[in-house]
C-alpha cells in the first residue's frame, strides 16, 4: 500500500509543471519524505534478512561450519536493526524524520563546564559515526583557558536524526575529579543540549526582519583563506524570543547568514510545537515540564562510575563506552517510555469517552 502511494507520488513529481507551484506540490513533497523514511529502512531489513538466510543455508551444508560465526553476527545485527526499526515506526512527531541541529552550550562552572561541553560534542560525533549519521560541526566558540568549548552546533544528517536526538534536550551533569584542580577535588559541571529539526525551505514561516539583530564578525579557529581576515561569521538574534544563532563554517558572509536563518526557522518552529504540546497538556490536566534547565542525565566518573537518566532510570556503568558514543540505550529507553506513556493516555481518553484510536490525519 505504501509502496503504491510512493510510486503514485513519484509519477506526479515527474510530470511537467509539478515544481512550478510549490504551494500546491508541497503536500506531495512532504508525504514522499515520510514514505521514504518508512520504506527505505524496511528494504534494508529485507536485504539483511536475505543475507542472513543465505549465510545460514551455506553453514548448514557439509563443511560449512566455519560460516556459523558469521551467521551469528548477522543474526545479532538483524535483531538490533529490527528493534531500531520497531522504534522508528512509532515516531509520530511532525519533524521526527528530518535531519537535526544539535546545540551544546557550557553552563555555569567556567573552565570545567567548557571542557564538559567539548566532551559532549565528541560523544555525539562518535554516536553519529557509529550509527550511520553524517555529523558536521557548523559553528563553535572555543574557551581559550581550557581548550574546551563555550558552545558548538552540530548538523546531524540521517534517517530520523531529529526523532532520535530530541531525547537529548535538557541539562547534562558531570561529576568527576577535576583535571584542572591542583588539589584533585571533585567538581560538578553542567552543559545544556538543544536539538531542533532542520526545516526545509518549503515550510512556511514568516520572520519579520525588523525583529532581527544581525552581527557580523571575524570567524575564529581553523579554516580557509578568509578565516580571521574578513567578517564572514554571522550572529542573528531574534529579539522577541531572545533566540541567538550563529554560523562561521561557510566561506562567505552570505552563506553563513543563510545558514543562520535556517537554524532560526528550525528553533522558532520547534518553539511553536513545544508551546502547542504544553497547551494540550494543560487542557488535559497534566503538569508541564520545564525543558531548559531540567536535569535529564548525570554522568558520574568518581567516586564510582555510572551514567543515569533521571527520566527513565536507564543507566550504564561503562562510562568510557558512553562517552565514546554508546548512548543508544538511553535514546531507546526514552522512546519506549514515551510510547508507553502515549499508549496509556490513549487508553485513558478512550475509557472516559474522549476518543481513542489513531491520531487524525
């Protein structure tokens, strides 16, 4: 059914004049993105299963025992990918299927927090590399004292990047023996993480330019011939909301400004979605949860090693693996908890006569 729908949309997109009226063609464009995000992973699973079956058949033949370890490896990978697909098909957010921006900002704590922000940027970069996402650092503000980062923005590209990484929104706490303290005292550091979807240009959102403050400055750090020679870096402040975005990764001021406007659009649309969700929770009598400033996870290095998510109680004693990008367990636990909570609320609405079943299209 979905394959047929995708084929029909692709036929319409190939017709003359389809791209002449984006307003009329936009629903098809958005729907095709969703269909591809659903069907492409399923096609990959079909291929993996076929490879596993073929390897297992060869292993069962005389003299094929040496292929048993490979069959076991493929079975383990297939099981993990099926579990991941099972979670992905439950994504219901409007932008869960798109790419994501990930902003990491050091909190209070000066040198310690800047170093902690650097560690988180590395963790997310490694997570992306291990899970088939393309991760690009498009902006960063270094801390000259520690070699850490005051802030950094990552662009994460891949299937359901935002759907996965939105679980990281919030404040992350680090407890460790400070490498910057001569007395080797234990320190607590904080950094915030903010994920937002990368919204394509066809999504309508009017931004009043009179409400923007645009600052241009020289880019810092390593780069091409224009870095530190021209004011190519751009910072945009949205005055009504106080949202600040900046970019210095592109080669020209114009390109950096375009990137900033894209990030600003993403943050404004995310803010609208969060406001709508909060209003719905209030209407249903639920307490709203403060996003920014809400501590979601603690990473303890000393006196013992433990990473614990305070929303799901999921934890890991292998701190080194987590800091090297192994955060999939935390993301999955958060998604499963949200799905369980959503099913529970759907049942409650059906029980008290407020309706049930699938959400309206």
